[in-house]
């Protein structure tokens, strides 16, 4: 089994490629016209910013051709309420 590691900034282009492959398999669920071509650049920018943040973790599995698989988790800060006094939420 290939080792799992935390993604680094040098992985961003591969992560965007995998994201695009995922989006393309959804056949029209997400807008993929040329009008939305900026999404890849925006995705790369968010990944570069968030890879070192405490609120996101991206894990990858390498292959001979690049990244074979990836997954990510995020923590978003919500406003506290009585039932969730710290209001943190993981996805």
C-alpha cells in the first residue's frame, strides 16, 4: 500500500487536476462552460492558502504518474449556540 502524506504546495496543480476529473464525472451537476474557466485558478489559490491553515487538511497518495488519490477535511467556525457552545464544525 502506498503511504498517505499531507499535501504540500507543490501538489496544488495535481490536486486541481484531480478536482477537475471529479467535476467532469458529474456531467452537468457543476457548471463547466468556458464562462467558468477561472475556477481552476481560484481553486489553486484557495489550496495554496489553506494547505498551511489549521482549518484544512489535505491528504494524498502518490503514484508513478502523480497523485493517485486525495481527500480533504475542513473546520469552519460557526457562531456558538446553547447546544454547540464552541460552535466548531468539521466537514
